C-alpha cells in the first residue's frame, strides 16, 4: 500500500476506535450520576434545586472527557496534519 | 488489494465496530438511570414530576454519547473524506 | 481474493458482529429496568401507572441503541454504498 | 479458495457467532427479570396480575433483541444477498 | 484444502461453538430464576402456585434462547445450504 | 494434511471444546439452585416438599442445556455426517 | 507431520483441556452448595437430615457435568474412533 | 513503508489510543465523585457549600489526569519532535 | 520435529496445563467450604459434629475433581497410549 | 526500517501507552478518595477541616504515581538517551 | 532446534507455569479460610479449639492441591520420562 | 536491526511498561487507604492523630512498591548494564 | 539460535514469570488474612493472643505457596538440570 | 540476533515484567491491610497498640513477596548467570 492509503486507513480506524471506546465510560459514569441524583431527590425532595445544579455541573465535567475523544476523532478525520502533509507532497 | 478496496473495507469495519461497541455502555447506563428512577418513584411518589424531568435530561445526556458513535459511523459510511479523495483521483 | 469478494466478506462479518455484540447490553439493560419496575410495583402498587409509563419510555430509549446497531447491520447488508460502488464498476 | 467457498465459510461463521453470542445476555436478562418478578410476587401477592403483565411486556422487549440476532443469522444462511450475487454470476 | 473440506470444517467448528457458548448464559439464567423461585416459596409459601406458574413461563422463555443456538447448530450440521450447494456441484 | 485428517482433528477439538466449555455454567447454575434450595429449607422447613419438587424441575431444565452440549459432542464423535461423507468417497 | 502424529497430538491436547477446564466450575459449584448446606445446618440444626439429603442429590447432579467432561477425555484417549480409523488403515 | 509514513501512522494511533483509553477511568471516577456528592447533599443539606467546594477541588484533580492524556495526544499530533526531526531531514 | 518429539512436548504441556489450571477452582472451592464451616461453627457450636461431617463429605467431592485433573496428568506422563504406540513402531 | 525510525516509533508508542494506561487507576483512586471525603463530611460536618487536610495529603500521594508515569512519558519524548545516542552517531 | 533442546525448553516452561499459576488460588483460598477462622474466633472465642482444628484440616486439604502442582513441576524437572527417553537414545 | 537498536527499543518499552503498569495498583491501594482513613476520622474524630500517623506509615509502605517500579524504569533508561556493555564494544 | 541460548532465554523468562505471577495472590491473600485479624482484634480485644497465633500459622501456610514459586525460580536460575546437561556437552 | 543480544533483551524484559507485575497485588494487599487497621482503630481506639503491631508484622510479610520479585529483577540485571556465561565465552 502506498503512504496515502495507509494514513487514510489508520485515521479511519483510530477515529472510530477513539469515539467508540472513549465514550463508553463517560456514558456509564453519567448514568451513575443521574441514578444517584434521582435517589437523592427521592430521599430529600427539598434539596432538589441544589442536587439538580450539582448534577448538571458534574455531567458537564464528565461529558467533557467524552468530548475530548470526539474532538480527537474529528481532528483525525477533518484536520489531520499528517494527511495534509502527505497529500500536499 | 488496491487502495479503493482497502479503504472501503476499513470503513465498513469501523462503522460496525464504532456503533456496535459504542452503544453498549450508553444502553447499560440508561438502564441504570431508568431503574433508579423507578425505584425513586416507588419510594417517593410525590416527587415523580421532578424525578421524571431529571431522568429525561439525564437520558438525553447519555444518549448523546451513543449518538456521537452513531454519527461517526454514518460519517464513515456516507461522508468519508478519505473515500471521496481516493475515488476522485 | 478480488475486491468484490473481500467487500462481501467484510460486510457479512460486520453485519453479524454489530448486531451480535451491540444487542448484548441493551438486552441486559432492559432486564435491569424491568426488574426495577417489578420491584417498585411490589413496593408501591398504587404508583403502578406512573411506573409503567416511565418504564415504557425508558425501554424505548434503551431499545433505540439496539436499533442503531440493527440499522447499521441492515445498511451493511442491503444498502452498502461501497458494495454498490464496486459492483457498479 | 475461490469466492464461493470464502463467502460460504464467512456466512457460516457469522451465523453461528451472531446467534451464539447474541443470545447470551438476553437470556441472562430474562433470568433477571423473572427472578425479580418472583421476588415481587412473594413480597406483594396481591399485585401479581400487574406484575405478571409487566413481566410479559418486558420479556417481549428483551426477547426482541435475541430475535434481531436470530434474524440476522437466518438472513445470512437463507437470504444472503452477497451469496446470491456470487452464485448468480 | 478443497472447498468441501473447508466448509465441512467450518460447519463443525461453528456447530460446536454455537451450542457450547450459546448455552452458557441461559443455563446460568435458569439457575438464577430457580433460585429466586425457591427463595420466594420459602418466604411466601401460600403463593407457591403463582410462583411456580410464573417460573415455568420464564424458564420457557429463557430456554428458547438456548434452543435458538441448538437449532442453528443442527441446521449447520444436518441442513446446511452451503454444504448442499457445494456437494451438489 | 489431507481432508480426512483435517476433519478428524476438527471434530476432536470441537467435541472436547463443546463439552468442556458448555458444562461450566450449567454446573455453576445448579450449584446456585441447590444453594438456594438449602437456604430455603433452612428458612422454611415446612415447605421442603414444594421446594424439593421445584428444585428438581429446575435442575432438569438446567441439566438440559449441559446435555445439548454433550449431545453435540457425541454427534461430532460418533455420528458426524461430514466424516461419513468424506470416508465414504 | 503425518496424520497419525497430528491426531495423537490433538487428542492429547483436548483430553487435557476438557478435563482441566471442564472441572473448574463444577468444583466451584460444589463448594458453593456445601457452603450453603453448612450455613443452613448452622441456622436450622433440626432440618439437617433434609438438608444433607438435598445436598447429596445436588452434588450428584453437579458432579455429573464434571463426569461428562472426564468421559469425553477418556473417550479421546482410550476409545477415539478417529484414531482407530487412522491406525487401522 | 518509508520513515515518514511510519511515524505518521504511529502518531495517529497513539494519539487516539491515549485519549480514547486514558479518559475512561477519569470519567468513571468523576461520576463516582459526583454521585457521592449528591448522596451527601441529600443526607446533610446544610453542609452543601463545603461538599460542593470539596467536590470541585476533587474534580479538578481527577480532570488533571484526563488532561495529561489529552496533552500527550496533542503533543503527538501537533508538536511531535520525532516527526519534526524526520520531516526536517 | 519428528513424531516422538512432538508427542513428548504435547504431553508435557498438557500435563502441566491440566494440573496447573484444573486445581485452581477446587482449591478456591475448598477454601469457601472451609470458611463456611468455620463461620457455622462459630454461629452454632453445638452442631459442630454434623458440620464437620458434612464438610468432610463435601471436601471429598470437591477434591475428586482436582484428582480427575491430576489423574489425567499422570496418564499423559506415565501411561500415554499415543506415546506407547509411537515409541513401539 | 532504519534505527532512527524504529526508536522514534517505539518512543511514541510507549509515551502514549505509559500516560494512557498509567493515569487510569490514579484517577479512579482519587475519585474513591474524594467520594469517601464527601461521605465523611456529610456524616461528621464538624470534622471537615481534618478531613479536607487528610484528603489533600492523600490526593498528593496518589497524584504522585500519575506523575511518575507522565514524567516517564516526557523523558521518552524530550530527553530520551537512546534517541540522543542514535541521532548523535 | 533438535529434540533435546525442544523438550528441555518445554519442560522448563511448564514447570514454571504449573507452579506459578497453580499456586495462585490455593494461596487465595487459604487466605479466605484463615480470615474466616479469625472472624469466627472473634465471634465465638470459646469455640477456638474446634475452629483451629477444623482450620488445620481444611488448610491441609487446600495445600494438597498446591502440592499436586509443585509435584508435577518437580517431576517435569527432575524425573521427566520423556527427557530420559530422549537423552538415552 | 542491529544489537544497539534492539536493546534500545527493549529498554524503552520496558521502562514505560514497568512504570505504566506497576503504578496502577499502588495508586488504587493508596486511594483505598485514604478513603478508609477519611471514613475512620468521620466515625471517631478523637482518634484522628493515631489514624493519620498509621495512614502515613501505610502510604509510605505502599508508595515503596511504586518506587521499586520507578527505580527499575530509571535503571533501564539511565544505568542499563546491557546497554553499557553493547555500546562499549 | 543455538541450544544454549535458547535454554538460557527460556530459563530467564520462566524465572521471572513464576515469581512475578506466583507471588500475586499469596500477597493478596496475606492482606486478606491480616485485615481479618485486625478486624477481629478490634471486635474482640481479649482474644488477641489466639488471633495473633492463628494469624501467624496461617501466614506461614500462605507464604509457603509463594516460596514454592520462588524456589522454582531459583532452581531455574541456579540449579537448572537442563542447562547443566547442555553446557556439559 | 546473536546470543548476547538475545539474552540481554530477555533479561531486560523479564526484569521489568517481574517488578511491574509482581508489585501490583502486594501494593493492593497492603492498602487493604492499612484500611482494615484504620477501620479497627476507629472502632476500638483502645486496642491501637496491638493493632499497629499486628499491622506492621503483616505489612512486613506482604512486602516480602514484593521483595522476592524485586530481588529476581535485580538478579536478572546485575547477577545473571546466563549473561555471565555467554559474555565469558
């Protein structure tokens, strides 16, 4: 295989891998946080504004790690410096 | 194999892999959240509107990670820049 | 192997893989949600309409991830753009 | 190996794999749901009609993911478009 | 190896694999359901007819997934369309 | 290797594999069921006839999956249609 | 390697594998059952005859799966039809 | 493959791997911390300022490990000294 | 490698493997049973003769599976029919 | 591949691997410590200064292991003695 | 490699493997039994002679499986019939 | 590859591997110890000096195993006797 | 590679493997036993002499399995009969 | 590769592997013991001298298994008899 094909293949593989694997545990983690929030609301309904606010901050933090992975995938597909270098030769 | 075949194969494999693997834990996570919501409703029926609302926001966040994976799969199948580059040569 | 055979094989493999693996955890997750629903009904029979309704919404969300996988499988078998491209040459 | 043999082998492998793997967790999940139902009946015998009904709906949903896998297997064995294409050449 | 041998081997492997792997979790799942039933009878002896009936329906559902796997194995050994096609040439 | 040797080897491997792997979880599952039965008798000695009867039905169901595996092994060793076909040539 | 050596090796490997792997979970399962029996006797000493009897029936069932594996190993070593066929040529 | 292609491929693979794998457990860990915070607020609403502050410090510490991984990925893509050395020859 | 060496190597490997792997879970299982026995004696010192007796019967059953593995190892080292056949040629 | 390329590749791989893998459990561990701290504050708000101080010391210790990994990665990328030796030849 | 070297290597590998792997779970199991004994003594100091006696019998049984593995290792190193056969040629 | 390159590569790989893997469980273990310390302080604030002192001794012991790994990595990178021997030839 | 090198390598590998792997679970097991002893002393300080004595006997038994592994390693490095045989030729 | 290089590489790999892997569970185990000690002190502050003393003896025992691994690593790097033999030729 020539260089262009090789780099294209590698980019495709890693784009899928990074998103496919890297979103697993953030999803699990959000499920955990949401479950804990629901349990807390059921236990202490009066504190639900504080709980909801803390939950949203937490979800944002967790989502950020999933987004790191998504960003790396997008860079590999649409802004890959190695691909640009090779196709520019 | 020539370049076109290779890139086609890689795209097929990663499209299936990304969706097949990347939807596992979001599904599990939603199950966890739903289970927690049901337990909370049983424990505190009066808070069910708050619980339901929080549940739906949480499910949307979790579903988003599954959708990232699905989006990457769709990009690889229907809007793959490497495929377009190769077939355009 | 020529290109047509290679792409056919890859599509068959990924179609089976995506459905076979991607349905595992949605199934587990639905089992979890149903189990939680049954426990909640036993604990609070009066809330059973709310519980059932929430359960069905949740099952629909979870089932959606299984359906993403099934859809990708079906696309790979019956609407595969790479297969169409190759056989059209 | 020629193309016909290759595709036949791949179809056999994936048919067995998809059913063999894809039925694992639905089975586990149904066992979980049934166990929860039995525990709930023991705890609240009066709610047994509601529990049984919810259980059956849940089992149907879970069974559906096992059936997706079985359907893909059957398609690969008896209605495989790639096989038809190759043998029709 | 010629085509006939190859397909024979693949069929043997997948027949054993599908049954050997695909029966694992149904068995585990039935054990779980039976254990839950026994615990429920011990807790609420009066509900034993309902429990037994629900248990049998559940076991039938779970057994069905094991039977899917067994059926695929039997098809691969005794009614394999690819084998028939090859040996008929 | 010629065809006869290849098929013999494959049959030996799968016969051992199917029984060796496929009996693992049925055994575990029976242990679970027996343990639950013993705990239930200790908790509710008066219900021991019902418990024992339900246990035996359950063990029979679980044992059936182990027997599927054993049957496939025996078919592969003593009634293998592919072996008969090859040795009959 | 000639056919005789190949089949001998395969038989040795699978004989060891089947017994070595296939006895793992029956042993674990018997340990579980025995542990449950001991706990039950400690909890309800008066029911010890029933418990012991049920335990022995259960152990016999579990041991049977270990014996299936041992039988397959012995068949592969001392009554292997493929070996007999090859050495009889 | 020549040196440039090889280094490009390796950098792509490790960039995806490092972010994809290295963000898994930080995400899980944040989910755990958030869940604990929510549970603590529900249990002791009066201490919510202290809890929230401690939570944010903790999240920052955990996030830092995810950022180490992201930083290594970015270095490998955009500031890779080996790539610079090779392309400068 | 000639046949004698090959069979010798395979026998050595499987002898070690069968004992090394096959003794793992029996050991664990005996530990479980002993631990349960000790807990039961502490809970109900008066039942210690019954407990001890049941424990010894159970340990004998569990030990039997470890001995199956040891027996297969010894057969493979000291009474291997395939080795005898080859060295007798 | 020549020596320079080989060492470059190895350094890239290990830099990513060491950080990517080596930050997993420190992150998890910090999450555990933070969760325990939050639970402790909720249980004993008066001891929060002691808890917070102990938490920070602990986090520093845990973070140190993540930093060992990051340091090794940085050494491999920016101060690699083997790379310096090779490029200096 | 000639036969002598091959058999020597295999024996070394399996000797280390059998002891290295085969001692893992007996050790764990003894730890479990000792822990249970200590807990039982703490709970019922008066029964400590019975507990200690039962513990020692149990440890002897568990140690026996570790010794099987050690014995096989020693046989492979110092009394290996295959090695004796080869070196005697 | 020549000897120098090979040894350089091996040293790089093992330096990263030893630190990357060998720091995982010490980190987890410190997290466990810190969590236990925090829980103990919350439960018994008066004993906090003793707890803190014991914690620090324990952390030092645990850290020592992480440091063994780090030391081996540093030896492999900066004081590798095999590297010195080869480069001195 | 010649015989001497091969046997040297194998011995090195197995010496490290046997100790590296074979010390894992004894260490874990001792940790378990010590933890149980500490918990028992806290629960029943008066029984501490009995507990300590039993603990030391148990630790000695567990340590013995780690020592089996260490002994095999030392035999492989310093008293390897195969090495002696080869170097004596 | 010549013998010297091969043995050097193997020694480097096993030195890193033995320490990297073999320190994992001792670290975990010490964490467990320390956590148990802290919990015991919190529960029974008066017994803290006995607890501390028992803890230190236990930590020493556990540390010993980590030191076995470290010793084997050091032997492989600095006192390797195979290396001495080869370099002395």
